[in-house]
């Protein structure tokens, strides 16, 4: 059918740009009601309006996911306005690559706080709902955005790759507990996607390297990853696509 996600209630973090924004739009097109979380209110509201304009249901909830109380408050709002959440896409992340010897400790913390703690805050806020929905016999999904950086050995990527390796392994570990409760746990590991991600890097050499790579290859678009996330959530309930690597064809 054209609406495989009809009746689903989704939460997408990092929904104000890039992969999260595209995924929120795609999930809504496929029939899900979607709550959009990120910090930039204007961008979230614009995305929610676009979704509503296309006939979908969206709720913009400006939220800093590193703030535990804020995520819990957002969860209460989603449940009250859209109903129990059955699809969580914990996607918000930042990549601030640099040499470890440069001691960019604030960049280290920012990555750990968002890519790891932000995801754990999101899990805290929604895992009970996923378990309850699954117990009722309906599909329930916890999906994260890891990266090929989780397994590749790249200079300047140590802290970022560490956070993504955490997420990929977390998926395997959570499945031992949530799988038997029929909650699916999945992670997407993309290669180069054309988003705002490199814009935040504070190391000028690393910024240049990323920009060059983006120019050299026909890299992924956010919509490509969005389609993958939608597919993970659309397969039959007894099927759990656990780790999906998605690369631009020309990226080695
Ligand atoms: P973007 O920078 O476009 O998206 C990042 C999103 O995270 C934005 O919506 C941003 O919104 C949000 N965000 C940042 N800080 C916070 C915060 N404290 N609280 C809530 N939301 C926050 O990049 P991408 O779309 O590329 O990144 C999405 C995910 O994909 C990340 O986890 C990234 O590591 C991963 N990834 C990206 C790849 C790529 O090549 N682009 C490759 C592999 C993985 P706001 O600033 O409004 O809060």
C-alpha cells in the first residue's frame, strides 16, 4: 500500500536538517504521525508546515536532547498530542574531528554529550512506550544513526568514531533485551551524506578534506538514508534489519 506506516507515531531527533529532516518527511509521507525534535525552532516549524501541507501530521518540539529533563518533557507532549510512540529515530549527532593532540576537549565533550548521552536520554524517554506498544502486538522500532566511522580506522576520527562504535554495539546489546519483547533495534551506518554535518568542524584541514570528498564523489543525499529508515520500519513485525551500511557507490 502507499501508506505502510499508517497509524504509527514517530519521534525523530535531529529533525531540523539533513538526514533527520528528510526522514521525518518520508515517515509522514508513508502515513506516520511525526514529532520533530532539534534545537532550531524555525527550521522545525518550517519542516512541520511542509509535512502538514502535504497532508501529513507533524509536531515541532524544539528540544536540546542533551538535556534529560527537556527530552522527558517532549515525550509527555508527544504522547499527549499524537499518542504512544512506536518508532524512535535517535539521529541527532555532531562530528567534530581533530587530532587528539590538539586537545579540543570541548569538541570531545560535545560529541560524547550528543552522540552518546543524547541517544541515551532519548531511549530513557521512549523505551517504555516501545515495550508497551510491542506488548500490544504492534510494530515498535528503535533506530539510531551510527556511521561507517564505527568500524573504519581514520585519522582525526577517534572521539567521533568512538561515539559511533558505541551506538553500533549498543544496537547488538539492546537486542538481547528488547528483541524478545518484540521491540526491533536497528542502526544505520551511512558513508558520506551531503548535509550540514561538516559545517561544524573546527579543524580547518578536516573541513577542507570533507569538502573535497563531497565534491569528488556523487555522495548520498539525506533522502537516500530516509528511505532506508522507512524500509526498516515498514517490513513485517517479525523482521529486524539490525545494521544497515549505506555507502555512495563511488566511496571506497
Ligand atoms: P546535520 O548537521 O544536518 O544534522 C544534525 C541534526 O542534529 C540537526 O538537526 C541538529 O539540529 C541536530 N542537533 C544538533 N545538536 C542537537 C542537540 N543538542 N539537541 C537536539 N538536536 C541536535 O547532519 P546529518 O544529517 O548528517 O547528521 C545526522 C546524523 O547522521 C548524525 O548522527 C551524524 O553523525 C550521522 N552521520 C552523518 C553522515 C554524513 O556524512 N553526513 C555519515 C554518517 C553518519 P539543531 O542544530 O537545530 O539542534
